[in-house]
């Protein structure tokens, strides 16, 4: 009998090595700088209508998904218009090409030539923060919504324009308990995707021989990983470990081989590895397309790396489910630094545009909603991480039932609840960050039509479980319930187990070491949901398409596929929001957890 007893290795020491510096000079690097040009949509209202029609069984356009070429013909820039931009940039020795769909153009070259072509000037402090100014000739400018990623340092406000502050955030939380299992089978059930599939009805789809056959899952990662690590994880979990299922696509610099900064940042590598591991475990017959948004020497900024990865995946149009667990910036403080050529609102609009293109092509996107409840950054003000897009399924977190001795204290969770752990640490004496599933109201995106009228949307119950103090939070001994109304896109949409106390294993190799990590976070749930989507799609005649309008329609039906976590108590918060008894929706866990077997039947019988 094999006995699994895998000690959790501390990553703290590794992190002192630091990530590759984001201050590498674009002038000395041979890697071209990349910026993105985002175009205006020719018929935004028409595009919005068509997206909804693709998932409306009463519409003649039901499941009539468009190709990227059709998207360009109906809503994007024309070929002649794209050609005019290409000719203009070539005068400045810049390479440029539009992604399929003609909504986003990649422009590459030296920083000097980019500044000249865009007539760029250092950031000017205004109501939008320190935003670098760009200008194109009038004929071209009228077609442009924004320019992303042209970074210019402003020496007068250098403390606010430090490029080192521009970095990705990953939504995972590591546990300090070792991984212990008596057998390989127990290991998979305690720490693998079996726990997810058993809890949320995916196992019933396996019984119908649905495993994601014929499907591809696009995983958007923002760091390098080793495919052999993923295969080793799959092998230990007892699922298809064929490494040929994994396909890497480099999206910003079009690297042809492993990026030199592999293993520089352990947490980022862990994120990339686990995203692929989880998606491919749930759908173990699907292929995984890993869209790697990295830039050599970090000469291109994270906003560009993020958008390039999605624009490439959506333009390829081969994955009917995409997932990401990384984010860049938040709705409260933006990007954490000035100097970029776009405002947070423009970045949000650019993401929405590419995500909407995915929806009109029949692709569903899953996004990890965060791991700090409604407090993406320590502040008195609640905030959410980007993207809060209405065109993505925003994935929140729950805690599965458990009983453990933690710090000499008995902690008992009798039933599944919203993830908001203000209790297992006891009373903290120093400011800290408490983990919980992201949720609340978007400041940048209005309430989408599919949420309007759903009981619980734009109303809330909440408890102030933590109170802000400089550097973090302390327990609030007297939370007290507050109720109210709010507006904006309500997050999350659906939730699943994300608590590190009831979490999952992740595996990666670091230099000459093999590391098994016990962790949690919505980083695990988003790719698991994408895997479940692939399993569902493998049993449908065509892809289910844009999930969101369908989820909210199903949620108000008597045979709902969701289990709502609606208890309005301190034992069901995401550190702030809690349930709304009798309501369909709450901002702690959204529509609740999913029975994917029932959801499959809903998708399969509504046409």
C-alpha cells in the first residue's frame, strides 16, 4: 500500500528571489515593446442584441454563433481601415496586425518609435490619475477607443509612475497543513478534482461517459509552467496524463520556446501550473490550450499581456471555454501606478469588448473573482479586482464542511457555506488579510440586463466581520447586520469550494525540487468550472455559448440547477456580504453552487 504523506514546503524563502524586474529598459532589450490599439465598435447595440439572441431559444439566431471573420464584417473595422493603420505605423518602423474580429490591433517596435507614432507625452495628473497622453492623426483617431500599455515615466510624479508597481495578482491562498493521504485513491478524493466533481454533480456526467471528448479548454496564464509537472499531477490524480494534451501558445512576444524567467517567481509558476492541472483534471479527455501572456524582460506591461492572451484565444476560436485566475488592477486604485496610456475605465471597456466577442462566437469565459472578499486591497472602501466583466462567469468561493483542530482550537463547519474565514485564526492582534470569496458590486460595469429583476440582485445583507486598520484588518467583535440597495454588475455569478482549509493539491517542480502544495482560492474553482463546461459541451450538439443570461433564467425556474447559500448569518459571509433568505441571488456566493448534471440537462433540453 502506498502511503501519501507530502509535506507542504514553505514558499516564503523562495519569494525572496523576486520576480524578473519590470524596470528592464525597453531601449536595451532586443524584445520589441507591444501596445494594443482598441477600436470602436461599428454597431454596439446590434452586437449586444445578437449576443443575447445566440442563447435565446425563441430567436432565429439561437446557437448561430459567428466566426471572427463574420464579427469583423458586422461590427469590427473594415480591412481597408486596418490597412490604413498598418501603413501609418510602418512609417515609424512598427509592425502591426489586427486580431481576428478587427477590434484590437497589436503594435510592436522600439519604445522610441512607439512614442513618435503615438505622439505620446508623459502622464498628466487629472481625475483619472496619471495617464500618459497619446494622439493619432484625426482620420485614424476617430476610430480608436483607447491605447493600452504605452508606458511613459513622468519624473515629476515618479512615486506614482513606478513601473515596478504594475504587476499581476493571483487568486490563490496556501494552507499551512501538510498533505496527508493513506492511498493514491484517497489522495485524489481529498486533494484532487474528484472532490469537485463529487460535490457538484460532474461525476453524474462521467457516468454518461462525458469527459470533455472533442473539446478544447483555453487557459489564460500569465507565467511559465512545465507541462511535465501537469502530467505528473494528472498521473497522481488517476486521470489521463498524456502530456500531448497540452499546447502552449505565446501571445505577446510570440516566443518559440520556454521563457527565460521560468522559476523566477514561485507563486506565479504555481498559479500557471494549477490552472492547467485543474482544468485538465475535471475534463480529462479535453485538450488544453495554454495561452501564455508573458513578455521577455517585461518590456510590455501586464495590461497588454493580459489582453493579448485573450485576443489571441478569441481570435483562434478553437476553445469554447476560456478561464483565467490572474488579474491586473482593481476598481478602487486602478493599476497601482500611473504612466500607462489608458484609464481603468478604458481597460475595463477593452476587456469587455474582447469578452463580448468570445460570447458572440459561442465561447464562455470563467474568471476567478478574488480571495479577499470585497476587499481586493486593504482599505476602508470595498473594492473588486479586474475584470468584473458582465461577459464572464464570475466565480466565487465556498467552504466545504470540515472539523479540524487549528491552533489548539476546534473549528467546525457543519454545512457548505460562503468562504469568508474570519474565524479559524481566532482573534488576531496584528493587522492581517482575511481570505474570502470575491463579491459585491462593480463600480465600472452597470447591472447587466440578465441580472435585472432577479430576486436579491441590487439588494444585500451584510456583516462587518473585519475592520480596517493600517496595513490590513482586525476581527470586528460586534459585526451587526446591515442591509441596503446598490447598483452595478453584481458579483459573483456562481461559486464552488475555494477555502484552503478544504482545498486542493497543486504540483510543480522548482529547480531540482518537486513541490506539492496544499492550497485554495478561486484560482482553483475557475479552471474547474471551465473543465465542467467542457464536459457539458462534449454531450451537446453545439456549445452552450454565453452562460450568463441562461444561468439567471434557469435560476428562477422551479427545477433550478443551483443550491442557494441564503442563510443571513455571520456563518455565511464573504467577510462582508451574506445570504438573503428566500432570494435567488446574494453577493456572497451569487446564485450559489452548481449541480452540473442538472445544468447539462437544462442546456440540452431548452433548444
